[in-house]
C-alpha cells in the first residue's frame, strides 16, 4: 500500500508549476460550479491545498534562483534580494 503524496514530495518530483496551477484552477472551478456532495468537496479542498503548497514551493524556489543569479558589476555571483515592484 503506497502512502499518500505530500506537496513537498510532488514539488521535488518535478511537477511543473504551470501544471499544478492549471489543476488548481480546475479544482476551484469544480468546487464553485458543481453541486458536489460534502465528501467530494472535502477531497477537492484537500487536493487544492496540496496544489497550493506545490505552487508556493515552486515560486519560492524560483525566487531563490533569481536572487542567486544576480551579478555584481564585477561579474561575481551575489545574493541580492528579489524586488517584486522595483518602481514603487
């Protein structure tokens, strides 16, 4: 019997961000549009929560990569905070 997949496991397995986000959107749409029984809604909610965690982990990984790829004027890799809105 296999154990249930955790969000961290799925993120490490290489689930693409776009695929997780698309699946999350379909889960949300199903929950909003359909008259689902409570058990199905709970299962959908759990799936959505798992997908949100995957997306958050992927975004955090991308942010760290961006920070590490910032270079100083001398061409050295330098950890620089990622600015979400540099014009503000």
